[in-house]
């Protein structure tokens, strides 16, 4: 990960139960052993997909981390610090959950909101930021955005 300055953590193997994009939250595919899909907004994120494409593989014009049926490795909770792509603005220290396509958004309160990461640095939609992979329920309200950047 250029510019971030840390090594990738240990990853765990799994089977893609659908197309999975790089640096997205993933969740177990219901009814299929050791199979994972991109997380949904109400899904329980159990890890983050690899930050880069699978080799030079391209599906149409889209680069994927894994295609349906591929073996791939993902980063589980406690796997140190990895990249996550954002769909909204977050600040360092904020809790992050998945949106409908597995991108990171600020966590919000609610019994069915599953936090999948803690932001190590802030970013805006489209950015990839370093996060600590975690897993807990209940969401939680993040602090108000700071008025200073840095």
C-alpha cells in the first residue's frame, strides 16, 4: 500500500460466493461453508477483502479482488491494519460499517448496525484509508466532525 508505510497482515483463505471488489467489507454467504460475499448494509462484516486485484484479472472493465468461485484471502478482525474504500466522509478514530455494496461509511446507532473497522486516518468518498479490522454490534454514534483538518 504505497504511502501508508506498513506491511500487510496475515490473511485467511476463503471462497468467493460472488464477485468481490478490492478493499471492501465481506460477510459469510448464508448456507455455504467458508464462502464469502461483499457485505450489505445490514450484514455482519467479518473482514475486509484484499486491497488489490486478483493478479491481472479483469471482469469486463472492472478489476475484482475475487470472482465468484475463486479462492481468495481476506483480513479478519484483529488482523492489524488494512485498506478500506470509503463511500462517505470519516475521521480518524471513527467506527465504520458497510453500506449496501461493502464500502465503508460512518457507523450509526442501531441494534442491527455492525461495526467492521475503526478508522486510523480520515478520508472522503472514494478514498482508501488504513483501518483496524474489528467486529461488534450496535453501531454507535461517532463524534461530530472536527472543524480542523489534520
